[in-house]
C-alpha cells in the first residue's frame, strides 16, 4: 500500500499506436507537479413543468469531454525520449554510438500526427489506496525548458487529450537510477551553424516550443469525444537569455537583426569512449526581439534578451539526447 499523500503518486506513459486507444504504461516519470484533468461540457434542460421548482438531474447531459493540463519535471539522463518524440514529431529510434552503451536520439522538428500518449496517473487516497486516472490521446501542445544559476534543467509539458478512463489497472511503477541535467553542465553557443562558439555571461536560458493544433475536432458519431488534433499553424519557438553585460555580441545582433545559430546544451558524465550524457537544443536561425542593455542603478548591467527561432531554409530545429536508453 502506498503513502496516503502526494508521496504515493505516480505517472506512467506509453506511446499510442492509435489515437485515444489505451496502451499500458512502460515508462514512469519522476515529476514535481501535474495538473491533468478531465474537462466536460454539460447541458441542463430548462423546460417548464407545472409546479417543478428545480431542474431534474436526469435532464442534465454531458455533451463533450476532453483532457487538459501539464506536467512539470526535471530533465534527466534517462527516460525522456517519449516526451521529446511527442513534442517534436519525428519517429525516433536510438542509435548506438560506436560499440558502447551510449545511444543517440535525434528529435528533429516534424508534424506530430500520430504522436499521442497514454498518460496514467496514480492518485493516493489518504488510506494509501492509489486510484487510477488514465488519460487517453494526450498530445503535447507545448513544452518549455529552463535552467538558471544554481538550478536544474526543468521542463513543463502542456497536453490536450481525448478522454479519461478510470477502469484500467494501475501499472506497477518502476524507476531507473536517474540524475538531472543542471547548470554546472550547461553551455550556450552562437554563431555560424555548425561552428558556434561559447557565449559568455549567460545566467539563465529558457526555450519554449509551441505546437499549435486544432483541438476542437468534435463531430457527430464520436460519443462526445474529439478526433485527433491536427496542426493548424506555424510552430513557434521563443526564449530568453538572461545575462551579465560582458560583451556586445548579443546587443549587436539585436541592433542588426541578424540571425545566429544558437546551441543550448548540457553535457553530463562519460558513458563510454567519447560519448557523454547529453541534452542539446539546436536552433539554426535565432533573431533577438528585445533586450538592449539599460543602466538601472549601481550594479552590474544585466540585460535579458528575448528571441524568436526561425527556419534558415536548410536546418530544422532539433533536440539531441544521448543516454543509455536503448528504446524510447
């Protein structure tokens, strides 16, 4: 029996073969917060009946159902592949590096059609009994990654889903021995794509990837449930660079509105040979929107540069992940 508080909670995920069709979770996330809920739209009859002073409960109907919410977690050196695939859209198979235990996942930006997850949440009663809430057809609509001085690399994933099924068997959670990526492993580089050099003075980075989708696909013959959302707008990738004003490199890019390639990476312990645990976001064409330095008191000048990532015509945004995971 689990602990009758949040300490006994669990989250398991699995890739779905068909949108909204249950697949038993095989990966279990260590998370810090979640807000996944079933949302329902109801209609209540307001018909007049002689002498009736209240609406009948039998005349209330559920006209549509859907799932929304988010998951906050630390980005660790294992177990991130399914979330990254659902975000970026490419079907990824980890590629062994040399003859070692290191495997590279390359998540290049693509359409997310067919990339949905079953997310199973275990919520403990105070008695210690863990209740099942299984969310089907979960599509990632955005993810934001962030890391600052003294902190870990964290991520917030936003979801849109089809339905909640409370009749499934709660999977037995199991966890690999994982460690989070953190500021001490962080590097930020900019310049010509493929030849970026280190940027000095970076104190905090955040990158948000938004996957706009038509989530209002409610039709007849669907039992009040939606069909799989369809991409209906351009992908938006934005972010911030919080800095000390140690050079004019970013300031000059803001002034000229020139594009630069931005690489944000975390390099962890050696796995084998020359292959290290890695989390890397590469954005081939970044333009700075605002953030020229201003003097505000006696202290060090600390401009924050906001940026937008665009397509350079050749190199799509990608997330590379090197771990010992042999499968997503």
